C-alpha cells in the first residue's frame, strides 16, 4: 500500500449532502509515525515524528439549533449532543474524541455553533499511528472554522491533547497532536516538548519511510503507559531532592543519573535511563539526518529500540520480530518500534529503489515467524492539518 493524501474531499462532500442536505467545509488532519524520541514527550523531552499520508477527514456544516450531530463513515450510529449540556467526560464511544474537543473548546471560552459532522477516517485504528490525534485535530479545526475563529496551531494542538487527557482520560503527551498540526512534507519535525520550539529535519531524498504494522495490540497498553509515567515521576522526585530546580527527567543529566541513580529502585532507574539517553539520541538523530549520515541514524534507531525493549519494557514479541525481520535486507537504513508500544508498528528507513522488495521480504519473514499477515505501508512525510475546500 502506498500512502499519500489523495482524497480531495469531493466524494465526502457529496455523501454529506446526501445525508444532511448541506454543502460542508472539509478539514483533514494526518496520523503520524515517530522516527525517534519515544516516551520522552511527557518528560518534557525531544521527539522527532513525521506526519504521514493517512488522514482523518471531518466534514462540517452549521445547524440552526444548538445540537451537534456526529456520524462516521467507519462506524454505524448517529450521536446527538446539545451544546448547552455537553458531557464532561468520556462516554466510551469513538465520538468521545469529537465531543471531548468541543467540550474543551467551550471550557476555554470559545462559543461554538450547532453543527452536523461526518467523519471519514483512513488512519489505521489501534496501530500506534495516532488515529486519535488525527480526529481530534480535524474536529478542532472544523469547530473553529465554523465560527471563523483563528488560533495558533500550537494552541490547537494543546487543546486537543487536553481533550484526550481530561475528557477521554488518556494521559498522552503533546507529540501526536503537534505533528498532526505542524507536519511538513519531506521532513521530520524535531520538537522540544517543553518549549514547543521545533525545527524540521529533512528525510533524505531517496529514502522511503516504511511502516510495518504487526496487526497486534496488547491489552495492557494503556495501563502500562500510565505506570511508566508514574515511574518517571518517581524518578523526578528523587533527583529533585538533590537539585530542587529539577522539574522533569528533561532536567536530569547522564552525570546525575550515574551519581544518584543507585538510590532508585532498579526498575525506576531503567525507566529514567531510557528517557535521559533517548533525548540525546533524538537530538543526535536530527543532526545526523541533516548531515545525511544514515549510518549514524541506523545506530541511533537500533539503540532506541533496544532501550525501549530492555529498559522501558514497552516492546513485545511481535515488535521485536518485525524489527528483526528488517535487519540485513537490501536498502535497510534503520528501524525500531514506534509509538506507545505493546503492538502497533515499526518504522523503517529504506532506500526508495529497494522499498518494494523490502516490503515483500519483511512481510514474508514476519508471517513465517508469527503466523500473522502484516500490513506494510510505504509512506512519505506529509503536510499537517488543513482545510480542503
Ligand atoms: C503515545 C502517546 C504520545 C507518546 C507516545 C510514546 O503515542 O500518544 O504522546 O507519549 O505514546 O512516545
């Protein structure tokens, strides 16, 4: 499957008209793949994701009353809410992402208009490619567009994360929403998750981003995510006893880790060690990409995967097999698990002319070992969210 944002919105527009009898505005927001910098965003650290060609589309038109009517082309059912009485927490359905964004916008003082919405999602769900950030960002743009309200994209990313944290109840960091807003074709985005300063690092010409979906998602993912966050916070409390200016693992140097780390429980030490070194790997990978030094990128991605597997313990057998399956294939320039972990995808940098054979070979090796037929996506880095019509 080659993944490019090809939909221009006219078909969705037609289906919206058939449903609601109105001409909609259409917004698109992409999913993402993270090249390096994993489990660092909620530690105020560095990440380097790219927006990809899988997107979620939201078609919207105003209603004369104060209702939100929300439907999806991916799921059955129609949801109806009154803007005067929006729920303040999750209802346990896919529309939580849309309603959560509306509720947070209202909490922040934005006046919303009643609306009909139709969602069309192409980001594979539950695969670690941020289908949730994509629907949040496209919805937020749609709601704000309807009332012609303009806000900086970084604020839009923040309020979408807030919806996921406070309404949906997932304590995610800012990476996914930010790159869905700000991604740039042909580039990865190096983001400082503390200051939200960012710069683009070019994906070298001749390199394809190949995303390999293990097709598994293990149940423990969301619990384990929150536990990792708590373990990082525990580490911060210890280091802050030695230096009160420390607010997050971002502030802890490798020297401090070596000096005081023996006072931490072994598991907490491992978690902190991953985060502190992953931050440095991410900065190094951005420089290496700029220099076109793919050997260095390869080594950094490999070290990242090993650290996520052994120290942060968020990999799983299928991810390790998929990473292993890529090793030594012609054109392979580096790969690792990507996203939160416990299933989902690996990300690989592969020379473009070798990508089609890589795709076949990696799929065959993976299926032989696991009995599972994977999906392999040949991706490019794409632009962030936009209005289509
Ligand atoms: C999930 C979260 C992100 C980030 C990654 C791990 O994708 O949504 O905020 O924490 O896990 O890097």
